[in-house]
């Protein structure tokens, strides 16, 4: 079917000439370009939410509250504000001692034995039992409060890091937005500035592929050589 006398046969030269002219028309045509940044950016709602998070993280009331609680529990964990130094305990202990002394001495005064050895013995026993029980209970309470303070310190420390962690999270989101915006700008630049070269490259590959599929094994013609050389030069830019 490749004989020259068969008018209905396949003519590679004619096909190559036709494709070359078509390719030339495409080369001369400006390729369409979507001239908008593909990254839409953060919405107003998202940006507003990030700003609200920053505002919450920078709330001085929270920072002051955590700082005060941390100082209080740290003081207690160190053994302060416990035992005799527990708030109000010394006054309560003095009141109990005064009450016991008054009751015991009053009873012995009524019987005319005020100041006797028995009076002193009874007063000592009363103070030991009453105040001793109070002191032991305060000791147990001090141990419990100190243990509680020790357990609270890590949680308060972690809570104190929350504002900084929020700031880091918001900052990371804003950094990612800026990076995406930069990438979108680069993509737009690439599409607008290199559109002609991309079209040229695609058409050349299509032309060469069509020739190969058609079984054209002859040497590249002048048009192919010029296209190939132009592509190489553009690739070096």
C-alpha cells in the first residue's frame, strides 16, 4: 500500500508537512493562561478565629491567676504555710489552750483546790489531750496539703504553658498561610512567564510522537532541527 501509484495510500511526507503547518499555527498562537493565584488565602472567619485565639492567650488575668496559684502551691510544697504556720492555726490553738485552762482551773477553784498539785496535774493532762489531738490532726492535714501541692505543681506548670502553645499554633498557621501564598505567587509567575515555552515543548513532543507512530524513520528535517535547537536554548534560560 506504500506504492507511489496508489493515490489512496499513506503519504508520510504529506502528513509531516500538514502536521508541521498545524504545529506552526499553534506555536504562533498565544496559549491561554489562568491569571489568578491558585491559593485563596485564609478566610476572614479563619483569620478572625486566629486573632481571637491570640487575644485569649494574651489575657493578663489568666497569666496572673496561674502565676499566683503556682506561687501559692510551690510555697506549700516547700513546707511553708503548714504546721504551726498554717493560716489561723496558731490562733485556734491558743484559744483551745485558754478554754481548757479556764475550765480546769474554774473547777478546782470552786472546790478550793486551785493551785494544788492535783490542779496542775489535771491542767497538764487536759492540755496534752486537747492540744495534742489538735496538733496531731494539724500534722496530718499538713502532710495532705503538702502532697496535694506537689501534685498540683506540674498541672499548673502545664496550664501556664497554654498561652505560649496557643501562640505557637497560631504562628504556625500564619506561617503556613504565608508560605502557601508565596508558593501560589511562584506558580502564577511560572504559568504566566513560561506559558509559551510550555506550549512549544508540548507541541514539539506531540509532533515527534506523531512521526514516530507513523513509521517515519528518516532523518530529522530542517524544521525539527530548528525546533530542537530552540528548545535546548530555552531550557538553558
